[in-house]
C-alpha cells in the first residue's frame, strides 16, 4: 500500500481556508478501508449505519459500543493515514458526562480514532464542552439525526422553513462555541448549509446538504450500489456492485454444479511418486489387511 501524509483536523482546517473540498466515506471493515486509503480519501466515518447496511437492522439504534470499537480498529489498520471518525452509538454519549467521556475515550485509545461523532443540537453543548475539555475532538451531526428518527417521525429532511433553518444556524454557532472540532449536516437545504459553512471556522461536512459545505460524506454501500433498499435522493450511485457480485456468485454455483471447478490448476500436487504409495482405509499395498 502506498504511503501518504497523515490527514489531521489541522489538514481539514487548511483545506477549508484554501477552498479545497474534503472527501469522506463510511467504512466498516479492513478491506474497504484499504480501498478508500488507496483512493486517497481524506476522512473515513465508521458509522453506526453499520447497524443497517452490515447487520440488517431497520435503524441505527441497536448498534453497540463494543462492536463499533472492533470495526473502527479494523478500519484504522486498513487506513492508517485517513482521518478516522468513530460514530458514537445511541445512548453512549448522552446519559452523563462521565460515561460520554469514557466511551469516546475508547474510540481514541482502543480503535485509534482521530475524532468522534455525536448527534444533537444546542442541548448537547455541555457534552461537547466536557468532551473537548477531556482532549477528545468532537464532530457534531446536525439536521436529520438518525438516532432521533422516532422523535422526528421518520427520515425527513430538516430546516425546510425559515424558523427551523434559523434555529439550525444558531445551534451550529452554539456548538462551535462549546468546542466542537467539526460539523456534519444531514438532509438540510443548501441555503442554511451555506450560511453555516461560511460563518464558522470549523470544517462542515454535508450529507445531503448541498454544494456549499466544505466536504461531503455518503454511505459507501449506497454509492457503490451494494444496498438493496431505495437510496436517499442525495446519493449518486457510482457502481452496481450488488449486480456484479451476484453474477460472480451465480457463475461459481454453475461451475460447481457442472464439475468445472475446481480444475487441475486449482489443486495442489503431491510430490512425484508419492501418490502411488497411498491405499484406501483397511488396505495395505493393495490387499485387505489380515487376508
């Protein structure tokens, strides 16, 4: 694997000042992380979306800390240079400050993350402040928050009227002042996203938040066509991996059924002359034992 300079939060801040877009995708395993690293991705989010696209749940809520730590560590091994963001699962950061810091610290110490992500609005400002004080960089996920799907009444775009859009803009400033290191805006119109991106010094990553954010993130499985459910409207499908992989498996099944695989080139060979020394069980030198 080729080597490159480590991407840090300072790198993202410099990219923002220079007007260079920041690239980000999700990953949940070592080989995917290797692919993203080889493609020079800036940031990787080990998202709790693994609950849906990897484990088959209908929401992110069942995700557990231990599983997140394990997959984040695998991604770190596969992508040593990318900025790695660990997604804190439901109720891992909003029970009390002590538990929030302990769980976030696990991402940093056990998985090698560079940052953690939490979902919320102005009401989590104290949590952001305390985690930041504990030297834990925090990306705050605003707008549509999947962990609050039941509170929102479903996966719906947010900040579509002036009142809620202004509240989002104000919340972003409160979160910045609390010590956040970056913002992620999901499923919000371009207008409030533009105001937020232009009025904060923080890197702002969009996820269905229009073209004015400093960078963008989507779920890897969605953009390569591996997901079998309808995609969010903001996802551009770059490949049809599901169709390609299914065709490969179908060909494998046919080869096995037809006896075409494994062929000679897929077999290991014994040393010359050794095969003639073998006999079936109970036989010795071609005769039944005891005859």
